[in-house]
């Protein structure tokens, strides 16, 4: 049995994308793949089982059959945190190793998920670098490069220093078009000189960067007034409807699979949006549309979301979503598998893990 630890340089780098993509592709090749999260920080309870929300996602995404309680042995909830403050938290390391041994049974590979950088979990005695060494895992580092960002390079160098040959390489994820040249032309060669291999460069992806109508409803604190069965539909972009109708129609036709944000009193813009490829109408100011708009939206299958905020505030909240968007959608999971198959050097990972079929 082999284990592969997925960690990152910063939040929302895309660890789940890389892990689920690797898991699905290796399962397709016939390997028995498992999942393990030593330390959970997004606590949730299912019946009497305290676990991490990521566990529920992976259990479904890669069809895992192990009992729910075996995936995440240590969950940081208020009770454990209180024990930590009182210096009463004991035996966490032993708990992790015992759970790992159990869930590893009859598996070819265990994907071990971190919560962040190599030092995360240190206050519990469960730093990721220590877990990697104790479990004998190899590691893949996921980074999300940004302009003038030295944190990425520092993170890669720290991982190499701490993990040595256990680090297989780094994956650059969510790379914007304006940074592709920098990453491929300068960062990748620089890291290669430092004995750090780049396993893949994954550009920003329209589908993965999309948000569901349901996620919009929650984030914008809105009320869905029609087409409630469309909450899982993906919105790829948003447009603001604040111009005259003639301009709006030309504007809307150029962008498919969009949400249109406009005032609840702009029935002309709302009708124009419904005549084009629109996934959701977002009406601001808490104003409800006319019955004719609702009827037209139901006919077209376009959900209408009424939000209490003004247009500017709504746009700000929409723009704050990208870093927090999740994979919890079957279309995104499928896309993750495709991207990892196409963009990641899976053969190199298999070679280093000595996985053969």
C-alpha cells in the first residue's frame, strides 16, 4: 500500500481538485483507492459520527465504502480545542496512526488530505510534515500563483527543505492567462534548478470557476422565487444590466451561461436577459418582478433570485466568491477528472509511488 499526501502553500489552492482527479483516474486504471484526512477542521455530525465535511464529499465523489468514522480520526471542534487550551489533549498522534492502519487495509493507494501548509496542525502535535514522515507518505504540493507572489516560491522551497525526496513535485492550479507565461517561462525552470519538479500547470477553468444557483442564493442571502429545481445549474459569469434595452441585448448575446444582475424594477432588462443564454436573474433591492417576468422565466427554465442588497453590493459579494467555490457538483467533479488526466503528469506520480498495472 502507498500513500500520497496532498498539501498546499495557501488556502483555496485546489487540493480537492487534485486529489479527486488523481483518485478517479487511478480508480479507472483499476487501482483500489482510499481517502484519509488525519485532521479535520470543518466539523460536521452525521448521526453520532463527528467528521469533516470534505470526508462526505470524497466518500461520494470517489465511491468509498469504508465506515464514515474511519476517514477522519481527529476533528477540531470546540470540545477538542478546549482540551488543547487546558493542555489535556492526549494520544492524538496514536489515534491518527491507528486509523490510518485500519483504513489502509486492502488498498493500493491512500490519498491523505492536509488542511494547508506543512506546519498546519503543529499546535496539536499533528503538523503535516510530521504526519508525512510518520506515515511514510510521498507528497504533492498544490499552489495557486498570484501576481508578485513570493509566498508560492517560499512555500515550494520550505516543502523541499522539510520533505526532501518525499516531495514528488508541485502542481500550479487556477493559473490566470496573464500568469501562464511567468509560470511556464520562469517559475518552472527556477524550481527545476532547485530540484523541485513541476507536475502540472492547470489554467483557470470556466466550469470549475462557476458557481451554482444554490451557492449564489446562500452567498447573496437571496430568495429563489421560481424554478427551484435549477439550484444545481452552473453560472459561469455575471453581467450587470444597467443600460438601455438595445445595448443590453447585444451585450447579453455575447455571453452564455451567465447570471444577470439588475434592479427589480427593470422589467425591460429582465425580459432582454430571458431572451438570451441566461442561467439566473438576480434582482436587487428586494424588489419582486412582474408576473409576466416570472411566467417568462418559468417558461425558459431560468430561476429568479431576489436579493436585499443594492446592485453594487451584490456585485461585490459575487466577485468575492471565486476563491471559495467548491467542487461539490457532478459537472465539476467530471471536469476535475478530465483536467487532471490532461494537465497532470500522473505517470510521474505513479512511477514515484511504484504503482504498476
